[in-house]
């Protein structure tokens, strides 16, 4: 229904950051899906942006709940994550849902995102990246998008440290509105919302949460 690679195929990356081992251990600690199997609500609310046949990149897609949902919409999905353990769970979920997508096991810092490849890039809770790395990843996302392509981002605001219901413990890895607007200044922001809401995304994201949603579009020229 989507890409040519079977759901059980993972492209390995032998040059990954050692911190990824921590995630491997976390995902391996349980057979359950830490972040659940249902797609992220913000991403689903933006379903009008997706058309069957579009090429979509799901970055840091973990156990596959978002990439698999995108594939169910008839999209050509590439799902990238550093944890091979998470991607094994994602393969199982894809098989259960009857879809195929390209799985790539790679460190997003060193992986080649490509240029002018994707119609959309989805980045849900990619807050492993701090202030030095984050702008680089955002720039790569823009470069990988086709002109007019969209970048969907959801993450935790700094207020999340009060809730402690998921996300990083380091404030520098959390988002603020001025910081995101500055780091995405090379793109056109078409949707931006900061709010508090109850999340129920497995044990990993559960409870009242401080969120920021962004949709940014790559400019027809530049970006």
C-alpha cells in the first residue's frame, strides 16, 4: 500500500550515537508499546495536509504508531529511528495493520536526509535534540522537503517540567515559542499553538502536558 520495502525490512546504520543504546534498553524492557499504538492526536488533526501517494518522512518514529498511521492513509512513508528495538516493534505494528513502509535504523545526526525529497516531514516529540543540534535538524528537514512541503512538529513546552508526565528532564531540550520561531525562521509558519492538554500515549506520555504544535511550510525559493 505504501513503499516497496516490506514491513519487516530495516536498513541498518552502524555509526550511531552511543546514547541510542539507552533507548534500545528502554524499548527492550517491555513487550508493550511505551508510547502506545494510536497515532498522535495533533498529527491526526492535520490529516487534511496529506494526500494519497505523497512521500512522507517520520523522524524519530520509535515504535511506529505515527508512521504506520501515515501509511494507512495511502502515503509513501519512510520511518527513521536510531533504535533497532523500537523498529522491530514498529514492524510488528505495520504487519498487524496490513501496511508497508520503509524502515531505516539510523542516527538522525549523521543520516543523509536527502534534498527536495518529501512532501511532508513529521517530527513528534523529537526532544533528544538540545539547542546546538536542534537548528541543524530543522535545517535538514527544510532541505529534505520539496518546495511547498510541510513540517509538522509537536513537543513539550518548558512548563512541562512542572507536570513531569513525559519528555526530557533538561529544560534546554524543551521548547519555547520565541526559540521555535527563531529556529524555524527559514520556513513559513502557518500554524502555531501552545496549550495544556491531557495526553494518553502509552505509559511514556500520560497525564496533563504542556504542548506546542507547529506546521511550517518550505518556501518555494530558498529555505
